[in-house]
C-alpha cells in the first residue's frame, strides 16, 4: 500500500525539570566506566565530563552514557514500532485520519503519520513492517485477522477499510496492527547516530544534536528537533563505530531444551533485552537495558567472522525468581572457536551480578553462549547476560 510521505509530528505537553540523577556513568570502548556530575558535547566530536572524573573523550570512544534507572513498563502499555526501528511505549490517544497517536511519559502525545509506523502491538511484541505485502493486517485477541487499509489507530480503536467496508475495532479486541510499506523513500540517516533509551521503555533511533547538564536534543524520523529533560532518559548509546551489543546480533544456531522432556516442551525461549518472561533484566538489584534473557538449558551460537577483539558482560540469575519457591541454580559457559574460555561459578537467585573477565576473542570466528543446569532441575533457572558488549578490532 502506497501512502504519501508526511513528515512532522504534533507534540503536546511541556517537560521542564532539573535532572533527578546524582551522577552520570560513561562507558568507554576501552572497558572503563567513568563517573561525572554532568556531561555535555564538546564540539561535534567529543564528550566532556565535569565533576567526578573531569575528562574529554572522543565520541568514537564512547559506548554509552547512563543517567537514570528505567521503570517497569505498565501492563496496559502499547508499543508503536517505527519504520527505522524506534519503539514508543505508552497509551494510545485520540487519533485523526492517517495517523497513530500515542501518549508517552517522556514526550507527551505523539501524532505519527502512518507512513512512519511499522506496527502497533499490545504488550511489547515488536513486529517489523511487512514490505512484501500491499495490505495492512490487524490481529484480534481471538486470533482472527483482518486485512485491508488501516486509516487510524488511537484510543477510539483501529479503523480499517477492507473487503467488508470500513469498520472500527475496539482496542479491547485488538492485539496487533501491522502496516504495509511498499514505497522506496530514503530512510532517516542520522549524522551522529544515537539510541536514546527513555525511562518508560521507549527507544529512539536518533541524530544527536545537543547535550548539556539538563537536556538532550535529537532529531528523529518523526521530528526534526526533540528536546528531552535528562530525568526522562535512561541512557544514550553511541558505540556503533567501535562496539556492538551481543543482543543486537542474530544467532546462527539456537538449541533449547528443558530438564525434563524435549525441545517442544521448552517453555521459556530466549529473549533480547528482556528476561525470558518479558520483564526487565535485573540481577542483584542492577538493571540492564541491553542483554539476553535465557533459561536453562539454552545454547546460542554466533558468527563473529574475526571482527572483534574482546567480549565484556555481566551474568547472573534474574531477580524475578526471588518471588518463586525455586531460586534456580545455573552455570554460564562461553566457548570461543570450540575452546571453553570461561565458566561461571554456580549462581542462584539473590546472588550479586558477576562481572565476567573480559573474554579475549583475537579475531575469533565463532562464539557459543551456554546456560546450563547446575543443582537439580530447571525450576527458576532464569539467566541474565547483561551489557554484553563486543568490542571491534
């Protein structure tokens, strides 16, 4: 379905506040974690840290800047995934024709042209735009699907023009909306690419325009300039030039099996950037916005193709098992080119997170990550690999 490209967005509400964090943590590509009272851009190519460790770093050496702890997403929240991969989390608001309207904690009400929307889903299941289809698709809670042209998505429901004419489906009846895109317009290309992670769960692919001690300014696929108070920002990730998160790679092979039964009986598939139940990645009170959620026994194989020099990560058992009778007992194993490189001690729920020694890759071709049973069966064996970062050669 071809829609006319429309740029722009209506932002309602004003966010003015002093930062609510006590310090900023900057992760550099050489493995350091520097703390400061504030950070700011120093020209176009550097980041200046003031107070604490006063230093100026080239932006190419900065992996991330961390400000605040994320909040657990509301159970009723919707996800709007944009064509560039950005994700907005919030409540659907009143929408006009040819748009999706979502009210977020951080940005107020955003009115997004359907041209920019890949999917709208309940509960956080990210679905990419279907470029191979000329029809939009709406999945209902019953599992039934409706195809046609979606004309708006908002608090009043999802309006669809299909073979049966124009209908409006109530939000309580809708699970997911996937918008088709067949035009060949040039994608949004940031000059200084950054991923902005917001406290409510939204994540923007953006162009970093400005940063000072109270606010960050970015350009996005839906807004040429968006100014956000730092108290609404969890982190800025800038490390694409020198590093890559393991959770952003796709495994070449996946093996998952429970303690009892076969692979078809496995209840908790691995997850990117969430626990196996879809919750936040939390170990020993530490929250990670990037990482892997795994359940024993899981084995993931990654093709490295000689691109990386080391792997840094934090491992442990998800704090969510503290609410269970079984607290889990697991081991982590990392195998490089067929040779075991590091095995964790047996870890249980409630144990502090363990900083894995930096794993030397030295141009390795393959990495295997394993989470295995330790003591007893697999009850509560919910593993977390947090902040898993591959540093490039």
